[in-house]
């Protein structure tokens, strides 16, 4: 498939070569770029739907099934249900008010069943058990933890950390059963060694500079129990392909550090060249105001937070000796991010 909307032939041919070179990392069933992740088991949503089945006051409750359509069914049910029915189903959390951080999912509701289920599916396939101490690193206002809490009552001890004070405050006030702690932008976390069975970090290593990525890997490893599992997502070649072929996502290119007139083509070519030459590309966000993710963080530092792309070999080189990759797949969460599960040595 040819890249579209490129302004110069030179850039176009470079991007075309990128797509060819990284073909094994780009999911193209039938020659078309995969735009939606569908091959996973809806781990948490199935549990929630099972718990709703047979309740007379929830006439439109979807039927339990291992098929991912339960995610659409449940999300649509929440959109249309009365406040009373949502309360009875314990699915009544509103989206945080404007000004607080929240990553919107496919539906205009707080819960993002789709993304969490992909994460849990990857963890299950890697061998992680669905119990124990569970940390969402960079949890924002807690959309993942809210689903965890609702799907697996009493099964996990849930924790969330994020450097945004207002996000953590909202989470603590609105989601019961979660220990939410405001963290620093740099390690360490205030947890003891060998504490967690599972850690997840969705859309976090998509933003760290290589040095921050490395030091946070070391810190997560310190906090993981021996034999514990860690899921994280990165931007990889499939994500670049989506930007080349579909123009999605389309950031404001002029906002990247040192490049006031940064164009789309220059930006994409720089990522492609970075991945080929060094296995990574990182651009720090120029100013905090340009990156909504950090808007709630007090005195934020942006030199180690920006837009990051990494190849598996590069990721491997950043991992401490006691973490090894047990699963890797492309185009998973957000339908674009690469997913990794690493395990700490027993
Ligand atoms: C793209 S959002 C992802 C939020 C969440 N993981 C989700 O899937 O909804 C990035 C989050 O990372 C947080 N963050 C920024 N710097 C961080 C750091 N150094 N450590 C942990 N989280 C950080 C931001 O405050 C924000 O909540």
C-alpha cells in the first residue's frame, strides 16, 4: 500500500521504503492496514456481564459470552441506562469533569472495557494469574482500575500511581477499593521491593525518553515480585504505518521541540530514520501546555516526556537483567500500540 498525502516525492519514497522494511511489524490482513484489534478474549467484560445476567431490573443486559461483541453491548447499555439502573449495576461512574485527565475510549463513557481487556488478554496468555497485588502505573483518573474493581471484586488488591495530583484525588474520591498514590515524575515509587504480582502501564512508555524508560523499567522491576508480570505498550512500526497511510493520529507537528515549522513529512521521515538507524525516536514536548497528559502535574518536567517510538530490540536493550520479554505483538491497545509482557526472574 502506498503512503498518501505526502508533499514531496523524496519523503514519499522514504516512507514507502519504511513500510516495506518493517512489513513483519505491520499488520496488513488482505493488504489493508489493520485498524481495529479484534483477536482477544474479553476477560473483564465477560465477568461483568456474567454478574449482570438474570437481573430483572436490567432488561437490556447483554448475554454473557466470550465474544468481544459483549464490549459493545455493555458500553451501549451504559449509554442508554437510567442512573438508577447504572447504580444497581455498579457501573455508574461519570466521566471526570472537563479539566481533569481522561483518555477517551471508543464510547462516550468512563469505562474503557476494550483497552483493559486487551491488556488482560495479553497478561493471561503470558501466564499471569488473575489475582494478587495489581498496579496501574500512570493510571490517570482510573478508567482501568474502575473496570478491574467491578469485574473482579475481592480478587485483586488494586493500586494506582500517577504524578497528576488532581487525577489521583478524583480517583480516590470516586473509585472505591483502590489505593491511589501521587507519584513523582522520576523514580522511585514509595513501594517496598517485590511488592506487586502484576503491573500495567498503558500509553506510558509511548512517551518516555530512552533514559526515563530505562530507569522506570528498573524501578518497576524492583517493585515486582519474583515471577511477577509487567504489561506495557509502545509506539512501533504499525503506529508509524497508521500515521503514514491513514494520517491517524495527527498531532500538531509544529509543537515538537526545536522544530517550529515541523511538517508532517519531516516528522514521519525523522521517525522512520530514527527507527532504522537507532531503533528509537524520541521528541520531548516543547512546553507543558502542549501535552495535555501533563497538565495536572505540578512543576512538570518535559525533557523526558514526549513522543517515543521503539523497536523490540531497543526495548530489550533497556530492560534490566531480571526482566525478560515473554510476549510481544503489534497493533494491540488503541488498535495501534505494540504490546509487551515481561516477567521478572523467579
Ligand atoms: C496517555 S495517559 C495514559 C493514562 C492511562 N494509562 C490510561 O490508559 O488511561 C498518560 C498518563 O501518564 C501520566 N504520567 C506522566 N508522567 C508520568 C510518569 N513519570 N510516571 C507515571 N505516569 C506518568 C500522565 O499524568 C497521564 O495520566
